[in-house]
């Protein structure tokens, strides 16, 4: 998902889950997006298996640069989730 599209979606939709998959140490360095749920990448798949992530809610996953988000996006999409990853991650988003 491109930065412009991401900003439009979070400004106009209230039924999305923003999923920050960075590790806790990274959250100490840089804050997350307001309203985002923090679930480190290593726990995302456990949360999905346990039913803690809904397949009926649009999920936008992000990390620092977008690499990890791409992996999570691909894997959860294959499992039937409505998910997009933020291209370029937070670094690219905050360059505006």
C-alpha cells in the first residue's frame, strides 16, 4: 500500500486494524501511529492461530521499513485475512 493511499484510508475509515509489528525495543526509539495495536512480528501468527485477529476487519500492517510487513501481509493474506502492508514502513511515511 502506498503512503498516499494509507493516509487516505486511516483518515476516512474507522473499521480498520493498524498493526505495528515492530519489536518492543523499537517502540522505545520511535512511537507508533496513534490507534495502532502493537504485536511483534514473532507473535502475529500466534495471535492469528488463536483467533485474536479477525478475518472480517481490514488490517494494515507496518514496521520500520516495510520488509517484515510484506512477509506478514503475504502469509496472512494466504490464510484469508483482509490485509495490506505499508510500503516503505514508518521511515517512508514520516518523510513527508
